[in-house]
C-alpha cells in the first residue's frame, strides 16, 4: 500500500471516528456546540490516556511494529498474514492479532482527538468576531501540542519502547488533558454578552501551583516505574525486599537516555537499579499526600455555600488521593493486577483534571474574607 493511500485511509477512519461524537453533540440541546465540543475533547483525552495505559500494560505497544499503519496497512485485517507469521515465529513476542488491534485502536483514538481539535480550530476561527482571537490562538496551541504528542507516539514505536520516550509520551498526554480542561472552562461566551459575572477566588494559587508541580513530578516517577517494568522490584509493602531502606543506585536508576532493560553501557539493568526507581516513587508519594492533602483541606475550609463547586472538587481531590494510595499498594501486594494498574493511571489523570478545575477559584492575591452585617 502506498504511503498516500495509507494516509488517506487513516484520515477516513479518523473522520468516521470523529463524526460519531460530533453527530451526538449536534443532537443534544443546551449550551453552545463549541462549548460542548471542548468538554467532549477533555473526556476523550482522558479515555485516550487510560486506553494508552491499557496498551502499555498488555505489552501491545509494538503490536504493530511500524507507524502510522500496521505493516504498511491501515488496519490489522489487511495485515493478518504478516501478524500471524510474526506470532507463529514468536508466540510470546510483542506481535499478536489481539495486540495489533489494541495498538491500532489506541492510534485511532489519538487520531480522533486530533481530528476533533481541527474542528475546534475551525469553530474558533469562525468566532473571532464575538470572542476575539484568544480562542483561536489557544486552539492552535492545542493543535501543536497534539502534533508533538503524535510525534512521540511514533518514536515510542520506532525506538522500541525506550523508557524516556514512553514516559514523555504519557506526560505530554496529561499536559494536553490539563490544557484542554483550561480551554474548556474559559468563559469567552459570557464575556461576549453584557452580563457581568463576579467570580470569588479564595484559593491560593501558590499552593495550587505547588500541588501541581509535586503531582507532575510524582506522575513522572510513576511513569518511569511503569516504563522500566519496575513495579515488582519491591514485592513487599511498606518495606522493600524486607528492608526499611533498600540498597539503591540513583545514578543508574535515573540515567534517562538508554534502551529498555539496559543501562547506559548496554548491559542488562540490575535489580538494585529497578529497586531504586520503584523506591523513589514510593518516597515521593509521601510528599504528594502532604501537599495535595493540605490543598484539599484548605479548599474545603473555604467552600462556603456560594462556592459549592470548590467544595465538591475538594472532596473529589481527597477521594482520589485515597484511591491512588489504595491502588498503588494493590499493585505491589497483588502483583500488579491489570485493573489496579489501570485505575492508578486513571487516578493520576483525574488528579490533574481536578487541580485544573480548582484553578477556577484560585488567585495570586491573598483572599480576605469580609463579614457583612445585615441591617
């Protein structure tokens, strides 16, 4: 199959996949089509992150060892002969019919998000007159980000699941989710009307920023654990290999540019290195619980009736922290079950979403609560 024909078929698949949510949105009443599309993009990106984790956890990342197609075709049906031959030669290898479908569905979902962002750009361009250029520039930024994300998706395959590439691929997906959420919660349509909305911002933006930084560091450490397959390097909890502080090799553990399963010298990575990677994620989890727990408590204290939304997200943040703790421990105690691992990744994405939504009530200026006397 020629490259142009392959790209045309993949584009047609993306258009079909993107057309389904667009048709659904067109038939739903309430809110504007533009606003509904923005929130659907948030939802689909969240789903894409979870399905990406499913692809990685089922070892399907190389189910189709080329990119963007599968053995030069647009779907595994057309490449069934090559896939079955590869599976026969290596039954426990990375290429099977099921893994090929999992990998291609992941790519189809990614293409769908990209196609919907293109629709978003077109709608934002058509709204320059009522909303100004900010929505268009923001949407173009999202398009650039999803293109970079796609490039790292390609390198994930061509560089054979190199840990730093796969880790950056996940981090960029979460950054895309955060940016889409920021974009969706903007009030451009309210600004285009004569209605003046007063927003109370009692939450400290400094504390929220600190929480976001700590969370993203922890997610990077968690992705580094997963992409190096170091989850079971410490098979016990709360100790690691029976020790309160296990043997570590920080230099080798955080040498970022190297092949999967190998150190910088091309030798097999040592068990101590894997323990170090795992242990770093556990240690930093304590910092995450402290900082994000403090944020949840502060937000709940500020959640007066008029700020009920902030109160709901404060409770959600606390619930997600507990779930992350439980699923993280379950990954160790129950030897990395698929459901717990997927929930752990989904919880990370949900925490990112929650922090971005809480930024709606955040301000860099100190909040002074004034008591009003009723005469």
